C-alpha cells in the first residue's frame, strides 16, 4: 500500500505529468492509422541512417534517362533499355527523345523500375533484377552525380547517415580472378592474386571513391555551404561482391573488397549482392562463406554485412531455406543481416533468433523490396518476430529508385502494417546509428546529433 501511495504521489508531481514525449506519443497515436498525416509526421522525423542502400538501385529512372540523354545514349525499343550507340553507328532512337515524347518516356520508366509492374513475361524478381542491366550503360560517368541525388533525398527526409553499396569488383578484378583461377586453396590463390597485381586494382577502386566524393561535393556545393543539410549527411561506402560470378572471380572480388575496406576509411564493409536465389549464388553459398571466413581471419577489422535469407518458400526448394542466415553469421561473420525474410524456415529458428539477440546482430528490413521481389508482406513478414525476440532491426530502402520508394515510405509502411508506436520508431532510428560501421568517435558524434534532431523535432509539436 505504501509503495502505491508513493507512486500516486510521484505521478501527481508536475515533472511526471505529461512530458513533451508523452504528449507527442499521444499525438502520434491519433495519426498513426491515417496514412497522409502519418506520412507528413514521418517525413520530418529524424531517421538516422539508411544502412542498406544500393546506389545503382537508388536512382530514379527519370534521372537515368536525363543522364542517358546527356551522354547521347540510345533506347533499345525491344527491351526498353538504355544502351550505348553501336560502334561507328548511330542510335535508332536517341535517349534524348524520351525527354520530350511521353509515349517513350512512360514505358521506359516502367521498364527501368517496378512502377506498374504487370506479372506475365517476367517474374517479379526477374523484372526487378533485370532493371540493373537495362540502365548499366548510364552508370560509370554519373556515379558521383547519383550519390549526390541520393544524399539530397536523404537530407530532405532528415537522415544524417548513408552507407551506400556503391563499389563492385566486376571488370579488371574479376578478370584477374579468371586468369589466376581457383584450385580450392585460399592461401595459394591469394598469393597468386597478389603476384598478379591485385593491390594496383584496389588503388583503382580508391580512385573511384575519390571521384564519387569529389563529384558529390561539387554537385551539392559543399565547399561553399558545408553546413547545408545535404552536406551534413555523412556518407560511407560498402564494397559489393557479385555472388553470381564464377568462384575464381568471386574470390578475387572478396579479396579486393577486404583490401579496400582495410585501407580506406571511407569504405566501411563488404557485402554480397545479386539474387541470393541465383544458380551460382545457391550452388556456391557454403564456399562463399568460407572465402569470407578466410579473409576475415587475415583482416579482422573489416566489417561484414551480408544479404542472407532474401528468400521465400517456393522460390527455392525447402532445404535451401534452412541455413543461409545462420551460416552467414557463424561462418561468414556477418555483423548485420540484410533482409532475413526466411528466418522462420531456418533450422532451429528460435535458437537462431536468440543467438542474434545475444550477439547484437541487427536485421536490415526492406519492406517494399520484400513485397515486390519476394511477395512477402503483412503478416507473412518476420519483422514482428524479430522484434518479439529482441533482435535489433533497422528500416532501410534497398533499391529505392527501382522500387519507387524512399525511407519515409518504409517507416510509414512499417507503422501502418505493424502498429509501431513513436518510442518503437525512435529505438529503430537509434539502431541505425548504433549498428552503423562507423568508428566509435564518429558514431558518438552522430548519436549526439541525432539526439539534438529529436529534441528539435519534438519541441516543434
Ligand atoms: Zn540489397
């Protein structure tokens, strides 16, 4: 009785009456089932970082078409893709025509993204992943401009950090891997790759980062206005290994990724990309994890995030749903899991969830992407299960351009579908800084900055 009396007394004190947060939480309750009002709230809310964002998929098709027109590229009308002109020849259709002709522009946008996707000729995953080939011709010259576009969009939505997956080991690195081959011995193959000049190719990758960063700074005018919101968004890069390549090329890429991230603080981690359900990705999964294991032992400071469990029942045989996430953690040393959709199909799923909680391994949740590619949405998505078992989660965009989404929309979708409260959102936002791959001092800076942003946001309500 005495204890209850004290509690009643404390509750009656002004300091314990409705604090700004409680008021805001109540306000949030009143709008959280109203999509437009909720959107406006979430758009302004600080969102920390986007930790799962592929640059190539983050660019909207409209920007690709503009860049293609600038570069005098062509439109292939059979596939509705952007292509280089034939050697010594001219385009049948100039890409610039799409800028003035809606009969070209509109189907091109649909072809380069998931907008108005109609099931039929291609499955959803095929259409999604095929878009990357349809605009690949645009990329090399515009990487920096595209980084600026993504950063600008992040700043508008009150984001403060981006880990962009923006570098790949296709081209000379994979070529070197092909020449060197892979006999099954990691040590020997690594020695041959060194002798073949992999270090120089890694220097070339650093040059790509220089270029992207310079262009970003120029496009955003950061030299003149370093305090502007886009210039305050911190950007780091993640090296992507193309998992559908032959094993000798994958090993060269993983090696290059570790060398790069070990030597350039702007590159914070490696990841594996391309469809996890692809032929080679499935066949070589164990081998890929062992490659990472080997290189992790050589370069233990390099962070590792892995796409694992971007799978659904029926997409692959049931046996193949049973081990990817666990193996990514136990063999591949993944510190973060991308997607993790098939978690409940894993062997000893509950044990795995407990292990992820205990080891603080977060899941990068990409709701729109999972819906569009895997057809997993609503009650079928494991987001609530992760939360129930105390596994940290972050919300991210995956490929916001191809999916025609953005981070605010991912938060909106999470709230509408899973009834999240304002404190739930705040803890997810905080996770996006806590589980970033930044060194401790930089993380502390962003943590403090996020607290200030929340304070300003909450005071404005
Ligand atoms: Zn992804």
